[in-house]
C-alpha cells in the first residue's frame, strides 16, 4: 500500500502484540483506575476539582483521548478500555488463556435494525445533555461509569462478542468515526491471501486465540471505524497477513465504501456538541450554564429542547441545504441524500479539531489538579505521593488562545480540501468540483468563526 510504514515488520512489536496477555494486562491496569474513579465518585469529596473521578475521567482521560489517542493511534483506547473487560472475561471464562469451546453467553441474535451506530448517536446525545451535571457532580459521574460497565456485562451475557462496543457504547461511536483521521491502521497485507484462505481463522478463531470480537473480517477492512484494535487477528492469522501501519492523517476520509447516514449524523452531532459545550462551559452566558446545570426543572427542560433541536434539526437542516447547494453547483447527478452523506465526512476533521481546541481550554488551565488528586483521590486529606498541596497552576495561559486559533484555521483549510476531494470524485470537472465546494466551505467557515468567537471573544 502507498504511503504506509509497517510497524509490525519489527519482530518485537509483532511479538508483543501477538502475546495473548497484551490486551488483558492493559485492561487490568485501566480497570484499576476505573474502579478508583467510581469509588471516589461515590465516597469522595463532592468538590469536583478535588475528586479523582472528575479530574481523571473528564480532564485527563478526555484530553488524552481527543488530543493524542484518536488522532494518532485510532482505537487505541478500545484496546485498553476497561468497560467491556468484565463482560468479555465472563464470556471467555478466562483472562488470558484461550478456552476451547463456545463463548459463555445466551447466544441471542442482535436485531438487524440496530446494526448501525444510531444507538451510539442517541446514547452520546443523552450523556451530552446531562454533561454539565455529570462533569460537576462526582456521584452522578460514578453512576454513569458504573452503568456503562453493567450494561456491557448484561449485553455480554445475552450476545456473543463485543455487541456493547460495536453498537451501543456512546464513546465508541465517536472514537470509531474520528479514527478515520488517525495516523495508525490495522490492515491486511494482501487481500488476495485472505480471499484464498478458506478457514478464515481471524473470524472463527483457532487454538491461538479468539475470532474477531468486533465482528469484523480484517480481509475487507478499508476504514478504521469498526476495528477495535484488539490485536486478536494478529495472533490468529496463520498466514502472517495482518499489519499495523503508520499512514498519513485522514487517509480513510476519502474511502467511499461504508459511508452511511448514521455516521453522517454522528459527524453532525459531534460538531454541534463541540459548539454547544464551548458555548455553555466557556461562553459568557452564565444563565445558560445555570440552565444546563438544572437550576430549575423548567429551565433545564427549555435547555434540553434547544439542545436536541440544534443537534437533530437545526444543524442537520442547515447542512442539508448546504448539500443541496453543492449538488446544484457541482451538477451532481446523484440523490441529495448521498451528497449529504458524502460531504458530511468533511465535518469529521473539523469536529475533531473543534474538540481538541475545546480540550485545550481546560487541560492547560486545570490540568494541574491531576497532581493533587493523585495524592488525595478521595479528598480525605491523604498525601500518597507528596503532591496533595500542589497549587492550581495554569500552564501557558497566554498561549492557549493562539494555539486554538492556529489549530482551528488549519482545521478549516484541511476540511475544505477534504470536501473538495470528496466532491471531485463525483463532479465532471475540476471547476464544477470547486463550485460545489463553495457552500461546504461557507458552512465550515461559519462553524470555525463561531468557535473562534467562543474562545477568543
Ligand atoms: S467501544 Fe466503548 S466500551 Fe468498547 S472498548 Fe471502545 S470505549 Fe470501551
Ligand atoms: S480486525 Fe483484528 S484487531 Fe480489529 S477488532 Fe477484529 S480482531 Fe481485533
């Protein structure tokens, strides 16, 4: 493949990833912190800035996820995520060893109508709607984390494999979509080898390991979205045909196969939520924050209606009109719905960069709280590592706005180029493609301008 650098060509990398204990050991590590986050949420101080659960989940983890893991390592978080771990270990009745025989589940069939990411879209919206409450009240945050792990266990008992991750997890939905941009991928080296290999061990599993828990056939992988990077297929492939590659940023955004309306809506919802979070948490309107924080039930109800309307009607509606203008100007002879879905993929890098800029606002300013809660996770006066009294220290406070401006403007240019390249594949000429790009460029510029207004006033 062009522009790829295979990391698994190094023997030690391959050996490490093929080791069956690789994922379970990492999951045990993150599960330890996950349990602490839940316990501190329930039993620790209600002051969010001194509670491990709030600081480590919503500042440290979120910033690491958005700024480092998703853009550079695809679904690396899903490799180490503790949420599906207890359910998966229960299914396998083992932590590391491959047990012969079938998985321990009731083997129900996941309904066909739910084999998409609509549930993940609505799940994310539900969490986002209550986010101001979740982010500031440790006990609510703990209930959310505990709820996710319980739902994952229940689904593991009912269905085989990672149904929770593939179709339900609200976090997994956006990680998958934004992983289209990542500089890392897992792919087969030669698709023909997979075609000719009759037993398809990566799907069925063999004595070396389990079949793909994400219900993916690696031989047909062209995008990162639904590969959970569990590395099982590296272990089970008897043909040495699986590789992990470095690649250019955004390589999957131009892959047409697999594009769908649920993913297009995911891109819109993520973009709308990045704008709304920025407005509520960083904007100058204190009353909006109060409403989102449920100061009174009627206020919150009005906020909820506005939030849902913007996410599901207003922004998609404006983007539908944008796609209609693109279709007309570029003289595209394909259904409007298809144009809408196609050009929505230009919102993926824009949304990711919006979230990175948003994360900069709090990670530089409030990241120092991590040191003090590490020593005193419950806020009970412990001083485990001698850092409890580390003062609140904003990092590079004068540079944050500059970084955000640079990032958002670079993101705008990149997203416009992606929009043009998507449209160019459908338009008859270059000129028509540029004309068709104009409405999308206008939409993206308006979004960027709104972000900039919110961050720098
Ligand atoms: S999909 Fe969700 S629960 Fe599954 S591994 Fe990824 S983040 Fe964790
Ligand atoms: S394709 Fe391979 S790495 Fe990806 S989820 Fe399936 S088994 Fe795991």
